[in-house]
C-alpha cells in the first residue's frame, strides 16, 4: 500500500488529498494538523447563532478549476450579497468598480469546503497534532510530533504550512542537502503580509449598500471591512457583524499588543469609515492575528524539482504567490495530480 503523509490541513492540502484519493485509490493518506480545525486561513467561528469567516472572506469564482471543484460540493454553498466599495487614507468611502464576479461561501462558513473535500476521501485527519520533525531514510519519510510520537514511514510527503514554517520544518530534515537547502532558501525568500483581525458584533442592523470596503491607496491603518450579514445563514435578522482587518504595517507593529486595545482601536476606525458612531461599542468581539497571512511573492521557479524527485511536495497559495483561496485550491489540484502521476 502507498503511504502518503500530509503536514497541515489547509485548503490546498484538502484539494490535493481529494485528487490523490481518486487517482491512487490504494493509497493511505495521513494528515497531521496542528490546530483544531481544517482549511487553514479559510477559517470559520461561531458566536451563538452567528457564523463568521474571520480569515479569508470568500471564494472568488474567477478560477475555472477551483469553481469546478466547489461545484461538486455545493451543499450549503451561498453567494455573498453586495458589492465591494473603496475608501482612502482619510476614510472617505466611494463606489468601487462594477464587477460580475460572484463571491462564494457556505452557510456554515468557508471551513465547510475542506470538510467536504476531506470527507469525500478515506484520508485520516489528526487534529491538534503539531509536526516538529521531518526525516528521510531508506527512501521513506517519517514525521515526529510535539509529543515525540513518530508517524510513517511515508512514500511521499505533502507540506502545507506557510513558507516560513515549512522552511523551519525542512531545514533540519535529513535528506538531499542540495535540494533541501535550495528549497529552504527559496521558501525563506517568500514575503508575507501580517494581518490582525477584529470581529465586531452588534445587536442592531447596519443599513449600508455594500458588502465590503477595501483601502485602495494602502495608506489607512485598516485594509478591509466586511459585513457578515451579507452572507446567507451567517447572521440573524436584526444583528450585524463586521470583520475588520488591519493593514500589514499596523498589524505587524501591534501584533503583540493587548488584544482588547487593538479591538477598541479598530472599532473606532470602523465607526469612522462606515460613518456610524454606534460601531465604537460592539456587543461582543473576537480577534485573530495571522503572522503569515498573505504571501506577496511566490516560490522561485525550478526549486521544487529536487524535492519532488525525493517525494516531497509543497502546496499552498505561497507556492504560486497569489494570496487567494482559489489559488490554494488550484495549486492543491495541480500538485495532487503531479504526485499521483509520480506514484
């Protein structure tokens, strides 16, 4: 039996596992995920009757392969209502460009996508299992988790963590030093934008024509504001939920500040931009920092070959340098097909 190990249960890994399960039916797939959920930064939480996507906001429909994949799992798939307008460094809002693109999520949140994909396979997902060691011997890969448990041996290995974490994990791995060092150096060269997010819940309905607001001049402390009530099934009638994402500079500079302070500052900014003083006093809040949120560059061309010859495959939006959920899915599909062909 072919044994495949997977580090991380993000969207790209889920798509790759879906391909491998169909193309290599005799394969046994073991996924080790450090958190309690799946789908990586396409993450969903719940607060009472409220559902909110607090990482990736939605799936764009402008990638044919990703859309075809999602269409296979349309149970609960919904379209986000409303356009995306813009604001500048002064917080002044104006209409955005007209767009025919659809913005998609699930009634139960974006995490449902990875749950669908993994659920359609025989892959075994072990959550809250942090991989801290990678080794290769006698043509096989083994993993060691934070508790010292060893996993494997695996005939092939898929790595889905963000580029800096993948680099740290592989730097100490005992395998072809030239291929390893080239891949690790290239992964360390991938630039990332840090994002600190506040989620603000209100017991009143916010009347605005848009779904989201994006800062186009990149000079405001806030980069993005969106309204979860524009997603069917996410927010009960009569309530509002804002997802406020700070820009990269602000997020990096205040990443370790007290969360309550960051939330209060972002709520004030949201009130000013949206133009409603009530937004400074949310009924409830949540927050999340993503130190490695959005890759702003991709992996150098040609560095994957040596690793893949040894059965090591990297997946994720950072491989292609496009910080979008559809890019992660497409990369997972492509990588899964390459590995299936190799096997």
